[in-house]
C-alpha cells in the first residue's frame, strides 16, 4: 500500500475511534490524493476523444497521455464540419509500421466518424502544432511521421515516390519540454484514419 494511502487510512480510523473533534487529514496526504485525482482525470491513454474539424479552421487537443499533451491546429477546409476521434498511446495499437530509423515513442490516431461528401481537404495556411512531453530528452531530436494522409502538398514529390507518409524532423524540445512544428494538415487531404508517430532519433 502506498505510504500516503496507509497514512490516510490510519487517519480515518483514528477519527472514527470516538473522537468528536473535526478530523484533520495531513497536508501531505491531501496533496498526494489531489495529484492522483489529477492523473486519473487527465490521463486519457487509449481513450478516444471527439475532435470537431470545422470549415473555418481551429484546433483540437492531443489527448493527454503519460505526460504527453498538445494543441493540434488545423487550417480551414474546403468542406463542412467533420467529426474525428483522436486517440493517443505510448503503445503502437494502430498498426503503424516501424520508423525507418530511430525509436517510436508515442502515437496519436485520428479516425473519421461522420462526414458529408468527400474527405477533408485542408488549405495550406502555415498552421503550427505544439506538443509537450516530459519524455522529450534535451540531447535528442525528434521526427514526426504521419501515415494515412491521402495526399499532402508539402510532399517533395507525388506518391508513391514521395509521401505519404508525411515526415518532418521537428528538432529538439525547448526548455519547457515543448516542440512546435508546421502542421502536417497544411495542404493535406484526409479520407480516412491517420496515425501520427513521434520518433526519437
């Protein structure tokens, strides 16, 4: 049993032993319980979260998972509103291939659920995304690979000789464990599911 749990249990038992004084929970137990509650509330590994993709552009949250969080900004689309499910994981539960080099350390899947007409076609407006993780090591650089894009006008040449998959060396993390990079959705066409794979080089 964790130390703070045992301490909290002992305090509760003491309070029930006939004392009429208000029960005092040690501050250390309160802090630990609050931290545990925050972790349970915000850790959404392998849990799908709704992401609305609106025609005028916007952003959605990378589902918080094992210390990872982020803001995914997307440009305006040529269509209407799309509904996606975003799921993040430290495990490859999405069938992504291994990266050509380096070690994959994190994944996010976007799965299209309800749409009208063809796939989402995003404008290229230079939108940027920001991802934060305590897993980022200051001595390492990172690459983001996105599988499943139908096409992307950021690719140097057309498929199959070019991409998808879309790939970008996003560099090293800043002092606050964050990396900001040009969104892979700039100029992209998304007809189905995508998998975002973060790779430590």
